[in-house]
């Protein structure tokens, strides 16, 4: 039985921090809050988790990034350089909300001067029945040789992109994929399991965060509403 999606709304923490009367850091933290008449335990656990994570992120911005911005401002002023205001943006995107499961990814963007900022992605997939995060392995049939199956699928997609001239990757991409693959770096979509890599791990900055979808099949199985 499918109890349908849970309700999601977005909460925001934001602030501009000044140093010597100058704005040196602006941060925005967008994080989810969930509600459900059915999965009460799960939404309570998820709300506690994401609120605590947002509060910790705010603390890091204030205690670590702000002092760094202040030091850079002083250095720029002392050497008559222009100072570029720091910026930090944390967002969440829900990608799957059905079949008693919820999946989302979080992007943490930071700009600290220079040519461009950087983004680090994390993700979580929850069983709403059990109020727990679930690992990548549970979405593969028992007979599938995981993670070999994942690496081969990714390498095949990269090879196809290169052959079509639509992908930019570092040389020796198979080695990079094997070394950089992290089973925590995944989320669910309506099409299948999406595996992603961080910036610069297997491709240049212009490629962003590379993503590879392993479509639902007999080998890659979507969540199901089973009794707890």
C-alpha cells in the first residue's frame, strides 16, 4: 500500500555579517520541514535531524567562515586590494517522495573570493516506515554484484557521452571513478538511483557535479511499502 507523499515546506535562516562596518559574509540556509498524519515518527526524526544540521551549518558560518572573511578584508585593505564579499548558500532538493520513502540532496555553495565558488553535495534517503536512513545497497537485487554493477554502469555512461562528444572528463576516468565512488553519494528519482560525484573528482569544474542514473529494473529496485 502507498500512503502517498508527505508534506514538505522550506524554512530559511539568513544573515549578513559586518566587519568594521562592511558586509563581509552573507549566508542563506534553506532546509526542509516535513509533516504527515501517517509517518509521525519519521517526520519527527527528520525534522529534528535537519533543524540540527541547519543550526550547525549556521554555527560554522559564524565561527569559521566569518573570521576568515574578516582576515581577508583586513589583508585586502592593507594591500589596497578590492575585497569580494563572501557568500554561502545551503539548499535542499527533494527528489523522491513516494512508496514510503523520501530522498533528497543538499548543496552547500561557498564563495570566498577568486574566480568562482565551490559546491559540496550530500544526500539522504529515508525509509518512512522505519524512520531511518537507508544505504545504497538495499536498492539492488540480492544477485547483483554490487558495487561492481554500479561502477560498470557509470563507466559505460561516460564512454557513451565521450563518444557522442557531450561529456568532459579527466583522462583515465575509470580509475577516477573507482577511487572517488562513495556509496553515500546517491539519491532516488522517479527514473532510478542517481549516483553523483563531487566537483573536480572525475571532471573539470565546468562539468559541475556529474550525475549518473541507474534506471529502475529487475536489478535496480525502487522502494516498496512493506509492513514495518
